[in-house]
């Protein structure tokens, strides 16, 4: 090849690289560049398998920071400090997560970390945060070990999302209260027949946590339920047909997947469309996202979605106006409605700002102490006692969870959730569809 | 053991095997003719899946009719990749080829994320609610169609390679590049054709992937590509029959083995889930084959 041609190719590659580099969003600035700023690192999987959720978290955090800054910032020592967010993309992998958090702490010198999605990834991130004693408000990783693990100092970690113990408790209490009676009436089952539960869970701290939570809930609440099949899958798996066929063979009455959004979409669609597993699918709250309703389409109809903040349904109550404003503002800024992890990350930025304001300092130890003593009104998610506060033992905030059923909305061309439980906030009753096929096991 | 469940899982394995075969044969063809390992082959599947999605979204025509359009687009892309990326560095060292194809992975992934965002997208086949009974099992029509389409493509591909002048020329270039050149075969044209054909097969795999209800996002190409690499190593580098046998074996094994293992331990009263072992099983087979036959099932020494 002649030299001219070779240099031509080299030049073209360089130009394309520069153009592509120009398209990359600026993620931070040099340390110490701007005094008078509170630097918050947003730890989220903006790329990779959980990118939908990660992007939602980042966009919600940006909205919160913009709102706080528009109101003048956070008063600290007589100076109104602006909130500056720095993106830490975990790329939905442990290795990249550790790299991102290390950079946020050592290069960007953040004052506080917010976010963390996927317990497995966040568990690895925590090691770096603990070593550098950086307060971390965890708004997306749901394993209770986040603040309960004993191999590192967890005193800097504050858990602002329900744990994997909380999801199954609300979900299975609802199943026992509303789904089971409907199935037993339709199928004429004896009241003492245990409800047959199929579980399909991600082979990760998150999935294992939900599965453990399911077993604990059944035992602690003395529920008449039997796990007839419990199958694992690897994170980001796309083909669930074989495993769903095995679950179908166990003849469950209800199937409880512990999966992320893309996985849950495929589990429900492949289960109903390909395998013919015509049952009631339950869903963990992280999937209450517009992309889930679009992706799962008509196959998601009548499935159950546990939630604390959704893009469509609103529980009645004092914070309803806050929720509607957040949703409108988010949509006008980003062009799509927010998801649940976005909601808790949005609150996470407000929590960090409030803690720093109360501490009157960005000092990490003072911010940690301030977070431990924090008591602030609920913002856009219903909290127990209507207050955001962290428990003294494991630094967990407590959410009031509700259950939704997906009903086809002809105008939207996809399903929309209706709140069916608990009684205090429900919009309509749970419906058992005509196509539902119960498991066997005796009438 | 429930025979109906066994047969159904076997069918899912057959479907997975079809996707692996289409990808692996494309990889093998490129490797056979150019002796280049294109690590970015999974990204061709991803781009084809996006192409299927966009054509379907804007035209709303039957997704099966979109396949020829996507095939043409991908053939053109394949030619571009060969001409602009691989041809200039051909023969300059294996490391150059490896790093170029690794670089292409990131370029394609980031371009896709930039152009179409990182959101996952899917389409709905018009036949998604229709099932057909085959013996004691019932399969969705789309899966039967996918398996049939794959086998038709394999037959056409076989006839093309064995019976046509161009096919024979590609085989000759694959067997001995210099001798083929001396016999008057334009090996550079064969390189271009092999990339076009390889991309075409990846295009079919990508379209069928979408039709089967799977989702596409910029990062989804890696896993099928890794499996396709396992397939060509198990089958033997450069061997088309090897890729077919290994693709089917891998697809079926990774679906059926967890079921068999579960049934086996259940005999001893042990309840254990092996379904997360899918990938482990694929690479366990790879290790066994390499230990027993380092050249792969149909591979020859020197590849």
C-alpha cells in the first residue's frame, strides 16, 4: 500500500476519533477547580445491560441538582454552594464500577456518592468507598447486605431504597390477600392447599436476596405457600425458554421473577408467548419503568408490578402534587417519564443537600454524622411515617410499598398499571384473567 | 423425567443452535479465506438487529420480508469493513488484525449508543400468537420458521460453495491462497466476498433474533459472538460442517444439560438449580474437545 493511502486512512481514523470523542459527554472537571461547589458522584450503569435504569438515575439526579441550584444552592457556612454532579458509569460490571468509583473519589474528589444499581456491582464499589470513608447514599442496590455486611466499615453507607427483604414481604402478603383467593375460587381448590410458587432469579446478590426474602416472608408470616420450582439465570441472559419450560413443568400457580428490566421483559414475553406459561407474573419494583410497559407489550397484561414510584400510577396522598411536578419536569427536560430508580436518586440528591446543609460543612465525617441524624419530610415517594430518616441500626429508610396490575390501555397501545393493593391507596380490584391456568396439586 | 419437557427444551436448544450456526459460519468463512479473526462479528448481528427494528418500525411490513433488505445493507457494510479496515492491514501481523477487530467492537457499540441510545428495543412478529403441534410438543410458529429458514440458508450456502464457480474459487482461496492466486483467482475479490457473505449470515441471524422476540441494545452482540467463537473452535477453525455440528451441539447442550443434571441429582433427593450453568456448560464442552482433539471436531492440523 502506498504511503499516501496509508496516511489518508490514518488521518480519516484520527478525524473520526476526534469527532466521536467530541460526542462523549463531559463527566467532570479537574480536582479543586471550583471552590463553593458540592461535588456529588452519581454511581450508575449508564451503559451496559442496565443502561436504561442507569440513565434514568443520572437524569433524575441532574434534575434535582438543577432545581437545588436554581433556588440558590445549599447554604454552607454562610455561602450558597452549588451542587455539581459527576457521572460514575459502572457500565453494568463490577470491574468498571470499581474503576468509576475510584476515579470519582481519587480524581474528581467528590464529597459524597449517590446511586449504585445492582447489589453485586455496588458491593464491589463499597469497598473503595469504605476505604476512603466517603458517605454513600445507596438508591438502587437492594440487597440488605449493603449496610449489614461485616467485612468492611459500613458506617458511611445509607440505604435509601427498599431492600430485597422488603419486596417479597409486600408482594407475597398481597398474593396471599388478593391473588390466592381469586385463584382458589376460580379453580375450586381446598383452602388448605398451599399456593404453588415458581421462582426464577438472577444469579447475583440481588437475585439471591429476593429469593431469600421470599423464603423468609413465607416462614415469618406463616403463609400457606410452597416453592415448587426455583431456577437461576445469569445476569443479562436473553434466552429463558428452557428454564421457563422447566418451571412450567413444576405447575406453579404464580411465578415470581427476581430480574432486571430487560430480563423481566423477556421472561414474561417468552413465558407467555413461547412457553405457554399462562400464569400471574410478579415483578420486583425496579421494573416499574416506561420501557418495561413498551417492551413487554400485551404479554404483560394482568401481571403484577410492585412499586413505590411509577411512571403512570399515583397513590393518593399528601405528596401527589410533588410526584406530578417531578414527573412533568422530568418529562419536559428529558423527553420521557422517569423511572423508580430515578425517583430515589432524585431524592438522594436532596437528602445529600439537606445533610450537608445541616452539617454546615462538606467534611465527609460531618456529612456522615448529619445523614445518621437526618429527619426530613418525604419528597416524591411515600415513606413510613411520612418522613425520610435512616434507622439507627442499619441506616435504612423505610418505604410504603404498593402493588399494581397491568391493564391494556387501547389508547396507549400498551399496558398501564392500576394500583390494586393495599386497600388505603388502591384504585381498583385485582383481576384474574380468563386465560389464567393454575398449577395442580389437589382440589 | 418428563419426555415432553425434554423435547421442548431440545427445540429451544435447536433454535439457539441456529443463531450460533449462522454467526459461526460467517466467522469461519472470513477466517477460512482471509485467515482473519473478526472479533467484531457479534456487532454485525447487533447492527442487523437494529436495521430490522428500524425498517420494521418505519414500514410496519412483515418482519420476514425485511430480511432481504437487511441482508443487502449488511453485505454492503461487510464490503466496507473489508476494504477500509482489514485489507490495508492484511498480512501485517496477527496482532494488528486482532486489535483492529477489537477496536471495531467499541466503535460499533458506541456508534449504536450514540445513534439509537442504549435503550433495548424489540419488535412483535405478526405470528407471535400462533403455535404449531409437532408430535407431542407445541412450538411457536416463529421458531419453526427460524429453524426452517436456517436450514434452507445452509443448503443454499452449501450448494453455492460446492457447485458455483465463485464458491469453488472461495474454497480454493481458503485452501491455498497463493496457489489460488497463481491459478488466476482474484483472491482480493474473494476476501471482499467472504466479508460480504459473512455479514449476510450475521444479518440473517440478527433479523431472526429480533423476530424471535429478543431485544437489541448496543452491547448485545458480545455474548452470541463469544458463543460463535466457541462453536468454530469446537467444530474446527475454517470448517463449515464443523460449525454446523458444533453450533447444534452447543445450542442443545447448554439448554438440555442443566435439565438433565437437575433430573439426575433429583434421583438422589437433591434439589439444585443448574440453569445458571448455561455458559459454563458451553465452555466445558470447549475444554473437553480441545483436550481430546486440539484442532476441533472437523479441524485440520496447521489451522
